[in-house]
């Protein structure tokens, strides 16, 4: 079945470090891909998305490129801030319309 | 603009007590609605989804039920809570023709 696999956390970085959170997926067809962010005690917020191969989603300095050939959608940010500390979820929307989530990756940014 | 509300924000209930969590959406019509649970391991589990009034699909067998009495209202219920029902419950909506789900602020349920 369709699935999403994220790198395990927690990821701990110093402020201004470069961030990569890996995400790979398995799905039939051409799913839409998403990154959601969850700040402590809150619901999920859409961070960015891409709907077709080679699309790049971007928001708040975060970027992710839809790579069909490697079935990946890695999240990157050039310089993280303490306020970026949160749990990040990669997800796909499959042909049946369901949203399939990865297990989440906790990011902790230290000053 | 569309907004989604959930209440209560937090809830502490004894084992065996009933449960009712409410989710309402404003600013859209005929949305698809979803209930997710996020347990301590942080993963999200889809519990129920609805494509219309009184049209509910259950994803996993469990102690919970869902109802949609109005177009923009989605209710999660239980007759008797179990310890394992503790978690963070998230409601989400999606409008036809748009492929992005948006989430509510969540309800943290603790069953003691």
C-alpha cells in the first residue's frame, strides 16, 4: 500500500545550521506531496506542498522538491532558527484521496 | 476565509465515561471532514472521514464513533472511554477540487 517514510528524530541543530529532513514515499500514480509542521501543543499547519514531478514547494525559508525518479520530497532550510523547533510531517495524498503521513521528525534548534 | 474550530481544547475524563468532541468548519460548503488521533508516539492515525451529512467511513475498528449531523459539523463520540483512548484528536477539512487538508487546533484527551 501507499506509505511515507521519514528520517527518525529527534534532530538537534544549532541556530543557523543547515537542515535536511529526508522523506521518501511509495504510491501508485502521481500523488501530491506535503510537509506539515506541528508546534508544541498545537494542531498541524501546512508548511508547503508540491503537486507534480520537479515542482518545488517553498515557505518561510523551507523548500522541498518533488523527485519522481527517487520518490523523495526532502525538506531543507538553509539557516534554522530556534522558532523552527517543532515536529515535521511528510505526507502524500493518494489516488483514493486519502492523506498518508510519515511518522514525524522532531526538530530541536538550540541557540 | 475558512476556519476550523475544535472544542474542548483539553479534557480529562475517567475510564468508562462518555465522550463528545466537536469540530465545526466556517467559510466553506460541503467539505470532506476527518478525525485523526495522535498518540504519544506522534504518528497520526485516521479514525473517520465524511464526504457528506450522515456519510461516515471508519478506518479502524475501535471504541469510538463519529457523526455528521450538519454539513459543517463533525462529532467524535464514545459511550465508554478506555485508557487507550488518550491522545491528541485532530479534525481536518478538505474542499472538493482542492487537494490540501487543513487541520484544527486539536483536543488533548486524557483518560484516567
